[in-house]
């Protein structure tokens, strides 16, 4: 049987092309090959937001949440890193703000970046956008309940005080009228005293005073009646009753809405046709996503070393220093380029020892790093950086530990202080021996290398 090698070659080549196209289409759907810009925002409550949640700009899908930094104290805020498509960068201004939204009543949570005004400047890369805390329905219900309770107490106090005032006025007027009637009819002790002229004159004077008091009381009664008329004309009692009725209606509506929400949640979280509930489906989906992500990472890593795509990934800066030994790094033509900028940090000035005996970055070292980054602040976000660590300890093991620790301290300061991405910063502990192209034979401290871009 004769084997058609040409047909087999065409079949294999077609399979490779289809696999490559499919891989690029999958990567493009996840925006793996598009240019992005990173922003930051701070929120007290993430309210269901997690790494991988969607990010939208003016309602348009723009990227995802790439990382969430947990605060170091209860009063602190979560710091979220937003990975946004560079095409929408011009819509994000310095006065833009970020809110937590959801798709429907029980939909997934996502972050919405509201577009700013035309007068504001375009937000720079790595800028921290103002975060607006979400409004919780429970807080609104609690506040409404407090207002209704306060209204009930106020209405009760008004009724109690009005009833007491009317009862006191009525009793006083009735007592005064009874006294005057008794004096005029001559009954009792007062009637007997009317026969004495002197006493009569005294009684007349007393009666005159009583009449004057009665007139004053009548005037008070009239004023009280006017107060009650005004109270009734304003229909305060009816308004208070209407307010209570409205509050009851609102409470019934909230209760009905709560029942409907419970039914919807039970239906959404209940078992499906296979008998699995929502929690089991979500766990299975997350497991599948993690497996797919791991497979994609392995495929991408393999693709970096494939012959056809090696040059493409090299130009984009995909390299791993973990695969290089210190000797290979010192002799590598790319890392020993004379066009790379170096900033040497002396161990005596750049590092210090804290109270626990651990080596830390000193203020003088931080100032030297700030001066270096300040000279290239416009391009440092995308420029690859290598932090070389050096130590001249007596033992080789101590040299390796100290040099690696110093490179980590400097790298962490670059990430936290300048919000640089960790994937653009490489670590290389070199003990005490520096590369020949650096102009130094040995060093004790650290060196920040700004790599020249590949042409």
C-alpha cells in the first residue's frame, strides 16, 4: 500500500493552523492580546465584587477586576485594581467615579466607571478613581422604620397635652361659675354675711374680684377654643392618621416584595433537573473555570517557547528570570545592554535594621529610588525593571539570602509606592558579583535596572 505523504502533510499543517486560529480566537475573546490600562478604586464594602468581576465604562463592557487588596484594619478600605480596555481610556476622566451595580434584581455584581465631564483631564494610568459606596436596602428600611416610630411618639405627645389642657380649663371655669352662683343666691355662709353692710361691702368687693377673674377665665377659655379650632382646621389628626396608613401600606408592600424575593431566590437556588442545587452548580462551574484557566496558562506558556511564536512573545516582554542562573544572567546579551539605566543603592545608606533585627529599606534608600523613577515617570509603567540584590557576607548561603531579601524589599517598594505591576518587575540575587557590563566588579546593596526596550 502506497502512503501519500503529501496528503498527510497537508492534513497535519491544516490541523496546526486550525489549532492556532482557535487558540488566538479564545485568547481574543478573553482580551488576552488587547492593550489594557489599570486603574484603582477604594471601597469600604465590596458588596459581592471579587477578582474576575466585570468592569464597565458608561455601560460598555471594558474589562475586569484583576486584584483586590484587603485592608490591614477594620476602618480601612478595600483597594481594587481595574483592568480596563485601552480603547475606553479617553472616557475615564479625573472626576469619574466608580459604583457597584448589579444585572437585575438578583444578577451578578459589577463595577461601573461613570464617564467624567469634558472639562476634566483624562485620568492617567494607575490613577485612583473615587469610589461611591452602594446603598443597602436594609439601611433604607431601618431609617424608614425609625421615622415612623418618631412620628407615632410625637402624635401621642400632642394628643396627651391637648387633652390635659382642655380638662384643666373646663374644671377651672366650672368651679368659678359655681362660686359666683352661690354668692348671688345668698345660700350658705356667704348669704348670711350679706345682712352686714360692712361685710356686704367686703363681699361685693370680693364678688367684683371674682367677676373679674371669671371674665379673665372666659377670655382664656375663648383662646383655648381658638387653639382647638385651629388644630381642627389644620386637620392634623387626619394627616397623622393618613401618615400612619401610608406607613402601614408601605410596610405591607415591603413584606409582599420580601416574600416574592424569597420565592425567586428559592427558585433560583433550588435543585435543577439533575437534582443539584445552585451552590453545587456554582462550585462545579468554578472548578471548571479554574481547570480551564490552568490549562490556558499551560498552553500559553508552551506557546511562548514554540518556534513560530517565540519572537512575538519575546518582543512583548514575556521572559522568566527563574529559568536563569546568576552566571547566565551576567552573560546574557539582553540584560547586559549598555542602553539600560542603572541606579546603585549602597547597603550602608539604603538599608537599615528595625527593632526586631530585620533588614528594611531606609528613608535614604526610598529617596534614591524616588529620584530614579522621577526621571522616567512617563514610561515607567510599561518599562520592564530588574532589581539586582548584592551582599558580601562571609558565607555563600548568607550572601544568597541577604541579596534576595534586598531585591524583594526594593521590588515591594516599587509596587506599593508607584503602583507598578509585579509582572514587569524581575528579581535577581547575584551574591556579591556584578555583571561585567555594569562597570563594577562587586557590590554590597542593590541595583535598580531599567531595561532598554527591544527594538
